[in-house]
C-alpha cells in the first residue's frame, strides 16, 4: 500500500513539475545564476591566493628589505648577527632610462644584480625562456616577462639603457619572473605600465663596475625565523645601515608589489563576496515565494490526500522532492557554469598577476554553501506553507479558502475610485485587499531592478573617478622623477625643451607619519602654493589652497591616522639625516588614487635644512612636439622615471575593462536573467491563483481583453511600485559596495548616471512585457467549463 501511495505521489510530482515547466525554467536559471556567480568569484580568489602563497614559498620571497647609498661588503657580518635573521642576501640595484627601437617615448627600468656562479637564496627568479647569465657576463641581461611581451621581444634582441650616465647595449638572454614583481610598477606609478617600465637582472660584477659599486651593495633582503620579532629586526637593520645612507627598512606588508597584490585581492574579494550573495539571496527569495504559493494553490489537494490515507510526513516529502529537483537542476548548471567562467576569468587575471603557475581550483565548501543557501531557504519556505495547509482537518482543507471579507478600500472611502472604470476598480481592490502579497511581489521585482542598477553602476563610478582624477585634479601631461634631489636650476633645462609649455617643481620626501599609536609609511610632496597642474581638491571638487606654512593630508590618510584639522602629526623622514618633524594639519583634501600629504616646497626644503632642490617635475606639453621632447628626455641620465598621464588613464581604463568590468558584464547577464525570472514567476503565480476567478468573469460576459486587463493591471501596479523600491535598493547596494572598496589603493566615488537607472527600468519593463505575453497565451487558452469545476 505504501509503495503504491509513494508511486502515486511521484507521478503527481512529475505532473506538477510539467505543469509549471515555464516557471521551473525561470527558477532554475535564477538559481544557476546565483550559484554560478558565487562559485566563479570565490574560485578565482582561492586560485589567486593559492598561486601567490605557493610562489612566495617556493621562490623564497623575502620578509624584510632595506636600501642604502653605499654599504661596504664587510657590513654583511653585522647583518648576519641580527637576532631572528635566518638568511639574507645583498645586491646592487640601479635605475635607468631604456631606449626601445620603434617606441617614441622613453621607458624606465630597474636593474638588479644576481650572484655570479650560484643561484640567489632569496627572491629567486623563475626562468620562462632562454638561459641563466654566465659568471661575469657583461652585456647580457635577464628581462621581466611583462616587458618582453609588451614589446614582443625574442631572445637575442637588444635594448639600449643609460646606466649611471653611460649608454649600454644589452642582449636579452633570458625571460624571467620574480616574486618581487608580480605586479611591477615604475617610480611614482599606481598601476603597471609594462610597455614603459621593465625590470632587468644583470651579473653582480658587471653591474658593480657599471655603477661604481665594487666591494659594496645598496640593497639587502632578509628571511626571518618563525619566532622573530619583525619590528626588532627592522630597528637593528636600520641602526646598522644608518651610517651608510640607509633608508628605513620595510617588511613584506609594505613591499610595493605585494602591497598592490593584497589590495587587488581585497577588492576582488569584496566584489566577489557582495554580488554573489545578493544574487543567491534573490534566488532564494524567489524560490521561497514560488514554492510557498505552489503549496497554497494545492491546499484542496493536500486535504484530499490526507483524507485517503497519506500521512503528513509523506505529503511533506512530496513537496520537498519538488524543491530538491529544482535545486538539483539549478545546482548542476550553476556549478558547471561557475567553474567554466571562473577558469576563463582566472586566465585573464594571469596577464596582470605574474605567477609561474596559476591554476583554477574550486572549493567544495564554497559549492556546498552556495547550494545549501538556496536549498535551505526554499525548503524552509515550502515546509512552513505545507505545515499550515496540512495542519487543517481534511474536510476543511478540501474546501477552497474563504474569499477575503468585503470592505470598502481606502480609495473607495475617499471617492477616488469613481474616476476609474469598473475594471480598474477590480484591480485596485485586489491590490489593496492583499497588500502584503503585493508588497512582497514588488520587493521581488525591485530586487531584480536593483541588481541591474548595481551591476552597471560601477562603470559609472569608475569613469567619473577617472574624469576627476585626470581632468580636474592631476592636469599635468608628464611627471618626471630624478635619480636623486637636484637643484631647482635643473628645471630650466626642462623648460627649454621643445614642446614644454609649463613646469611645476616637485619635492618628494619618504616619511613615516604617526599620530598617537597609529602610523603609516608614505611621502610628503612639496609643491608650489597655487599649483595649476598637480592640484588638490575638496569634496566639492574645488582646489584646496596650500598655505605657506600648511601641511595637508589626503582624506584617506587622515582616516588611517585618525587626525583632524589642527592635530599635530609626527613625521619621521626616511632619508639622509632622518630628522623628526612635528607638523600641524591645516587642511584635508580628497584624492581617489593612493594616499599622501602636501606642503609648500620651500618649507619642505627649509625643514630638511636643504637648499632649493627638487626630485621631479609636473609638465604640460604640446602634443605636436612629443617626438623631439621624448628624444631629449632619453638623453638625460638623471631622469629615472617618467609617467605619462594619458597613458596611465588609458591603461587604467583597459585594466578595469578587462577584469572588473568583464566580471560586471557577467553579473549584468545574470541580473537580466533574474529580472525576467522574478517577473515571469510573479505573473505566472498570479494567473495560477486567479484562474477560476478569471474564468468566472469570462462566464459572466467579460471578454478576453477585459480579463487580461484585470490580471495584468494588478501586475502592472506591482511593477510600478517596484521601480522606486528597486532604485532605492540599487542605490543602497552601490553605496555599500563603494564603501567596501574604500582602500589605500583606490577610492571610488558614489556616482550613478541617470542612464543606468533608465537602462534598468527598460530591462524590467521589457521583461514585464515578455512575461505578460507568455502568460497571456495561458489566459487565452482558459477552458471555461473545466476551470469552473472543483479539483477531482
């Protein structure tokens, strides 16, 4: 008997699923989209983190670094005796101008020595092509893969480099990766420019001879024991190197490449956490609503099943099976699609994060959580509704629910209903007498609208940020950096170059700022009091004035140090004599990229007891003179870095387009699916609940068009209510995302174009029309005789 009953319930299950096949497809797509976005996001994050950790460990990425001007080799013995140091390596590093045939503008490079005759013990190189350097090989180099690929070099090609004022022609014999340059950026840059900045490795003896560093070094890296105190090690290393022009040491968290990698991963984890969770929540909400109403529409059938002997547990299992079928299909599609899309997205990230081995991995825990979230919510919703129906006595359950008690609606009481037709009054009464159901439906559609706004808005905010950063704030065309501070007369040579229209001096000083127990390593930029090129802006995008004795901080740096205007900040200068300065904050400015502090350039030099020196310059140039200007810059050995603002903007936009925006494009597709799924299910459920009522109206003489007006009029009101709800939800989602992306690397402003709202509304309206059409086909097929019969 039990087997026959179960078999009957299984047949009923198949019939029920086939009956709602249209809804089933929409629900499955919504669930698959949520699971897919969750799996691909966390799969990419886990893969990048694993690739980073394995790379750092296998190739012995150092834990502490320090630079100096010139340190005799015999100082190595003192470094070896520092408590906690297990291994260390000294080397020579130098910057230079790189001249590449066929490229008009100059590139900059960093040259690092490698030991002669043996492999490095720290920061080991990974050889991708070619061979290692031979001992004492003078005119050969190893080149970073990013630079080689950007210029399409092959082994044996040569590059000209100006090293210590002398031009050298060097042959590329190997292509390598380094854990120090997973994310390689030139001096003063905030994003990689692989075409204009390269890293090269040269024989230790050859580089020593080229830069007059025989028997000395200017860079050291350390590996520490497990129980070593990093702060103590850094302090002792600073003490040892201070007599030799040592710069303050820094650990792995402050190492430039690793710092950027960590920030990128943090931002990716933020976007990868918030967006999929939103999608999964909407999917779970939709399944909950659909299954709850599915159970409610079968109230009479549940009563009849109980009357013929089915136990409550068997009926519950029947509806749980329906949920599991939907969850299973959606999960399979979502998991497979998530892995496939995640592998493709990881390959794209591999072009920016230079790891030797980057493979897509997927976490079973992530997959189980994504499936469990949707399944758990749907099961809970189904169980609650089923318990309510199954708890009724069979005789009462077999009777349809009593109609809503008639009473005048608010609109009828105030007489507004008189201006509407009787069909419109039916629609308004239906909505007003079941406000909770209408509100839940509107919230569901509003979620779909909000996801569309959310998925498109990041592009608006990024473009707005770029326009402010490069058109209003930093209006210079070029930023030049010198090897070391030079007298400001050096700018006269630059002013006389062809095409230079304006020059503003810069004096950058590395410092560690502290306020109370909070500290941050950054830099103070000395600028002229009223800059026209390198400007600071307030929240209203107005230039911030720089008083003669002023010290101003970027808003993000002020937040990190917890300072306000009037507070005094301690500045430990990290070069030369290392003076301690105490500077009162006079203003705070807004900046979207990086963090920093500004002072009058003359006051900076005065506080450091230096003459009128500069470390760089901001230039406005005539683009018609680019060729001659770049040729002049290539011949100046004192220039170590050049940042072209238009190229930086172009690279940044490309970077956003190719990774974050591509992920957002995937999310937009998912959002469109969810929008259609929510609206179609809302329309289909409304039709299922009112099919007998609509048939009765047809029997009473209403036309198909009038019946459709009643059904779709209610849904139209639901969609209209959903539009402002969705806009508010979308704005809140975007605000939450922007706040979570507020890092030291980037601060994206909250900016949503009206076109984004319009696009989301149009997609929802189109989805509404398509849903109406699909449901209309069902309305058009109503069998008046069958619809009036009870359930058999």
